[in-house]
């Protein structure tokens, strides 16, 4: 069941609808293969169809939906190849970021990361998957911010939509939050020790878990994955 999001005046309506629908797709509140109706979405958010249409276009650019002429807009099934490609690109960007952060991160930046880790533990303790995933992303964003290069994280965000759906599906069994927090802590300790090699190793192992986890998840949710 999707979260009752509220449209505000703080940012363009189409961007809010895109973000809300992306969250529902990533968490599988809207299932892979589902039909998205402009009319139903516009009614849900009490807006005209134009911002909904614009949000659909952005979702298609992110690889989350597919527009089929004369048939409609459908949530894409999860592609193992897109997950692998996204992880490869993400790893290339984030390895460069974390190595630089090991040299340049300030004590204030490291305190932000430590605080984020504490919040992750709290979210895991109350079994709040939504909050944990947001804090997971924030942890990686803070590393990019520590070297004053948030554009690096924005670049990663734009290509990791397929990864995010697998991440959400793996939280309960394959990659529980406690395991991910332990991996984050290894990255954090390497940054505290100014150890670029250890930071890179910890980050690579963290991101490679996505590849190890996709097979059992695809077997458990075969209808949600594209068939090779």
C-alpha cells in the first residue's frame, strides 16, 4: 500500500509526483509490471494531468517505467543487467569519492557520518525499512559532501533506480540492515584512519553484495524480474 504523500508549494509539482512515484516503485508498493494511469495518479494527488505526464517522462528516463503506444505506461520489471550496470557505474564513481574523502574529510564531516550511523541503527531497531534506505543513501551522500562534490552523488542517484528496488527487497533476509550497518562502519573507520586503500576495499565489498543478493531475490520474486 502506498504512502499518503502530500503535495506542497515547496517545489514544482511534477518533481514531487516523480519523487513520490519513484519511492512507491522502489519499495514495490507499486509492483513491477503494474499499469500506471495518468487519470488515477492525477486524482490521487488532486492535480492536472500535465505534471503527472511530466513525472512519467522522468520515470521513463530513470528506467522505472515504459511507455507503450496505444497500451499505456507500465512499471518496468527489474532487469538484472541494469542492476549490474548501475552497480558498475556507481562503484567507479564512489571509489574515487571515498579515496579522496579518506584524505580530505574534516572532523565535522566525520561527525555527520557517525551521527548518520546512529540513526541507521535506530531505524533498524524499529524495523523501519523506508527510513533505513533513506539513511543509507544519506550516508553515501555525506561522503560526497565531505569532499564538496555532491554532484558525484547526484550522478549516482540518476543511475541507481534498478539497484534501489533490489536493495529494498533484500532488506528482510538477504542483506538485513544490521549487515549493511556493519559494512558502513568499516567504511567510516577507514575514513577516520585516513586509510584510502581500506576505504576502497570496504566500499567495493559493500556494493558487490548487490550482485550476490540478486539471484535469490529473483528466484523468490520471478514475476517481478525480466526473463533473460
